[in-house]
C-alpha cells in the first residue's frame, strides 16, 4: 500500500504522507514504530511528511493528537450524531449471543442511544465507564464509490454503531483516521480491500462533519500460493525477514510492484523511478495477486546479475552480513572457543544462512517424543510472538518459564531449539545468538523446523491451543 501510494502521489505531483496510527496503547511501542520507519527506508520509500521529518499538518503520531479527537467526538455528540454508551462487556456479549442465536448480524442494539439527557449526565458525573458510539441509519443503503471497483452498495443494517472513543480516552481507528484525513488534506486513500466494509462508517462520519470525502482505492490483498490470505502462518510477512535473508531492496520493491500491476510493455524487471514514470492506477488488477517466494528469488537473481558489478556485489554482501558492526556483535560469543581463524566460518555460518538444512532425524531426542518436540517448538513460537523486548535475558526467561510450564528440564526444551536455530545440536550461546538474529529470522527458523517435522495438523493445533491457552489464530503454524 505504501509503494502504490507513493507512486500515485509522485506521478501526480502530490505529497506522500506517513502517519503512525498508534491509538492502540497496548500494542504501540517506539520499537514497533522504528521497525516501520526502518523497513520503508530500506526499501527506498521516502515520505514528504511524517513523524520524523515533520510537516505543516503535524503531529503525525495519533497518540500525540488525542485532544483533537476528543474535540471532534464532542462535536458529534452535540450535533446528535454520536452518543455515550455505558453498556459493559457482559451485557454486550449477551446481546451478541442472542443475535447470533436469531441468525442476525451482530451489531449494537442502540440501548444507550435512547437514554434521557439527565440520566446521561448523572452517569458521567458519577464517572461511570463509557464509550462514545456513532449513530448509524437502520434502513437504506450506503453507496461506496471506489476508483477501481465502481459503486459498491452496503446495507446500513449491516453496519455497526462503531465505537469512536474508547473508555481509556483513546479514539478508535475509525474516528482518528477520518479526522486526520480531513485535517491533513488527504485527497486519495489507497488501502486493502478488507477495509471496504468499514467504508460506510467513514463516509458517514465525513457527512456528519460536512467534509469532502477523499477518493477511495481499495487494493486486492496479497495471497499465498494456495490463494489464502497472506499471513505469517504460511509466509514471512516482515520486511526485516527478507532483508536478513539477503534480498535486495530494489528487487523486493520491484516484486511488490508486479503484484497486481504491470508495466505498459510487460517488462517484469523495473526500478522504482520507472514504476513512478509509468504508473497508472487504472492498470491495477483486482485479481488475487499471489506472493510467490520462488518468483521473488528469481527476480532478485536478475537484479544481482544484471545490476551489481563485482565491486558492488562485494560491498552489498559485506553490508548484508559481514560488516564490522555485525562481526563485533558475534565475536564476543565465539572468541573463547577459537584457536585459529579457520574455525570461525563453520562456527558462525548460521548467522548468515537462511533456513538451516535440517531433517526430521536431527530432532530425535531420548527424553522427548516427536510430539513433545513439536509441542516445545510450537509453544516457543507462540511465546516468541508475544515477547516485548528482544533481548537475551528476556529470551532466557521465556525458555525457563516454558520448561516449567511443560514440566521438562531446560536442556530438553532447548535441544530442539538449538537445532532449529543453528542447524546443530550446539552453537555459540543460544540466547545471545537469537538476539543477534532478530525475531523475524528466529521465528521463521522455528516455523521451518516444524514444517520439517511434518507440520502441525488442524486437529493437533486445536489440542495444543487448548493446552497452551488459545493464542490468536494468526499465530499458529499449522499446515
């Protein structure tokens, strides 16, 4: 989406704006924001306005614009387009359960919309927990005008009375994005097709405020080769993973540009500048583009051979894995084990390789059955998904806790992890090595190990989820 937004803006002489939508206080961190900035920069996508470079419509972090959203939420309440809702979670769950039982669309039933003004003021004065919801018509149809798809009709009966301000004082995405798009003078919104069903809420809010609606362009979602939605269950989705694997940013950007769009002459290899010069939004295909790593590798090979001189090839490979900065992180882990330099390459090769060459027999363990090994790796994968700070000590504690949870000795828990991460039963200090490798590569190697072991069936996944504590479905690695 960032690539296509940049190309569209540059082609029309517009501005490409980077906004950090961090209204989820529990998930947003400075580290996660930095990953976004670093990933986009590595790809070569530079923005005209953003949190790090400023602009006339700042600040560009939504967490720094809370007073603005409160003001506009109050305007909606004053104009009768929004209301305070005091329903608690228990009441909402019961309401939804009844709607499901009746075969209805789950949506707020409007109970608090009819509260008398005096009762609302009493509840607010008593500091009762509440949210602010938008009013939505109960009948009729909303027409979503999309640049690529034409008019899309969605019945208002299918649209929920969206929460606009949460009980913690933070706005939801829906209010914040509408207010910011207007105040930042956004003219075109390019986003994924999963947002089509939310478009009526945004259109209604623009109408309530009396603002002009930006033009909507809903892009097709990327798919796995089996046509399922691209997710970290089946393909690494982090830009950092592809950087660590040794892909060129130019090639990855080129490949992303190919997915759902094509050059007028049909050439598959093209630069960002060439894409911008030839960009036409109407050439976007609405078919489900497949993210095929084999095709990406083929394209990356073309870039390496056709664009990199021997000198540049050498510079790139050094910057990728063998720079002085990277070696200085690794040397303290191996220095006490080295007698001659010729021992170093085999000792540190796993820091630079992609997926270690392992086979099922490598994970055989006298103190753990094959199912136990899978359980260890799957639980470790889920735990590593939740880790807040990717540091050696926190990783260490994670595995101590996992061993206690599984009632296993720590060495038996770590045995398959050593092999999954390094391809060997022993390696330089594991947790420090994992810190250097980074979360994306570590999790990808554990996923790879599970696949080598035959994967985890849906039936096994459900059983493990129940034992683990039911993580969200997108963190599973079933196949």
